[in-house]
């Protein structure tokens, strides 16, 4: 009885050991023939999901254990180098993965500014958030900003009150004839519109 149990335990240990596959190798710069440190080494299954992940060490080496390599592939990537993909079904280890210089494409990043920002007595409107393709002037965009009304002659009201100062880059260049700017300045040339509520005189 004791001998039978020992045999079963020994068999289980052997089967477990055989089931684990050691995926190992070294990542090398193909042009310089030097090991690469910090390369991303990923094993993906047939379903595209990540099974294992590692980074190459100081000598360029990497090592991972997998229960099976069936349908798996190795993806090695690093900034300034082209990504290398290797099917693992018919390779032997340790692998030598040569990376060639290349361009790493980054995913597009979109930075969105707040449409309306309030700081103290100043309300700031981001022009690009209110602009539309058919707009011809900043006046067309101002009409869509909450609290701001624009007449056909370019006259601006905020919360029902006329503004009597119109500043461009901090300077009142147009005096009381700001309607010229409202209907004449392209919205593409304006980043933001600020309204100072408790300023005398009121300014935009």
C-alpha cells in the first residue's frame, strides 16, 4: 500500500514538471549586436490575450514558464525599435531575438479643455468647444455661449447687459466700435473668451 501511494505521488510530480514550458532567451540590438535592457516581452495566446509578461534584464535575458505553447506567440518591443513577433509552436529555447531600429507608433492622445471655466469673477469660454464648421467670425461662436447675446451689428450683451469694453490681448484697440471685431475676426484666431462680471466697465 505504501509503495503504491509513493508511485502515485512520484507520477504526479513528473507530470506537473513536464507540463511547464520554459520560455527563455535574449533580446539583442541587431545593428550593434548588443543586449537590450528593458525590452517588453509578452506571450499571447491564440485568443490574443496576454498569458505572460516580462522585461529583458541587464544582459538582455528573459525567462517565463507556461503550461503550454500551443497557438502562442512571443511579442518583443522597445522604443526606437520595430516590434518582433515570433510563433512559439516550432521554436527551441533559449531564443535570440534580434530587434531592428524602427518607429514606435503611439496611440493618439486627445486633450480636451473645459468648455466653460469659472475663476472668481471671471468666466472663461473655450472657443473651440462652441465653434462649428459654418462659422465665419468670432461673433457666430459667441452666439452659442451661455449668457452671451450678439446682435446683427456685432453688439454684445452678457446676462442682458451691454458690454462697453472689448479687449484684444489686454488692449482696447477698437474703442466703442467693437462690432467690427465681432463680425470681422475669425474664430480660429481666438483661443478663449473671458467675461469679467464685476469689472467696471464690463469687458469681454
